[in-house]
C-alpha cells in the first residue's frame, strides 16, 4: 500500500494519529508519501520530525510545478502562484502516476482531479 498524506489541515491537526498511521503502514511493508503544497525545505522537514512522522517521500506541489515549467502567474509572500488548474490537479495526477492507493487531504477542490481513492477530512 502507498498512503498519501497532506500536512496542513491533516497531519498538523492530529500529528499523533497520523504518525501512528504512517508507522502502521510502513510496518506492514507499505509506503507513506507526504504530498503538500509547500516547498521542500529544512523547516518543513523539521516540522515533520517534530511530529515524529516517518515517510518515504516528500512531494511538493510548488517544487513539482516549477520542475515541469508550469507558468507562474505571480508571487504571494515570495511564493510563486500557479493557475488553479495546475495547482489543484497536481496531487491527483501525482497519485495516479505513482500508484498511490489512498490520499488523505482536507481540500475539497482537489477531489475532482483524483482517480485514486481520496479521503476528505
């Protein structure tokens, strides 16, 4: 099993529960992918370490869109802003391409882009 988890609005709302879930999935040979909007930084990794989150991959929407050359529409608080279609569709597309079995997220606007099972919390 590959489990996808969002950070902001999911893991950070109940870190103990999601850390336990991640450990359980990994203990059975599964993988845990953290899929978030935020760029992959040492600050983000430190936050996950503070939550005692174990995971196999950290995927950033922002970094992924930059990597594929998605058009930047502007900047907000020094962060690039992308078209809603690109941003909102990223997680669903990533999960489909990488065989994620379940994505847990708190953003209902992403749901329409998923073929992967999607649990809205």
